[in-house]
C-alpha cells in the first residue's frame, strides 16, 4: 500500500514539475516576444490583438494545464507538510 502511495506521489510531483515548466514557458514567451510585438503595433491594433489573445487563451487546454498544475502542486505540498 505504501509503495502505491509513494508511486502516486512521484507521479504527482512529475506532473507538477512538467505543468509548472509548461506554464512558465507560456509566460516567458508572452512576456518576452508577444508583448514586444504588441508594443510595435498602433494602439488600436495592439488593443484588438490583446483582446483576441484574451478570448483565445480561455480554452480547455490552457485552463486545464494552468488550474490542473496548481491543484496537483497543492496536493504535493500538502503531502510534504504532513
């Protein structure tokens, strides 16, 4: 039983690590080149592009990754605290 729990914890840690790395990569790309590209546009075009990005990012893939990673990381942290 303990081996099963240890295996599940290892998998959860790996999932939290991978999810965190993916989210960090998304934030890095956004802040590094997407924001710079938007800054080069005329204000109206930049606003329209940012609003389009805001609508597009709200999808199952991104939200699942973002929220799922946070939940798995909280479970791993809870296990570490106990």
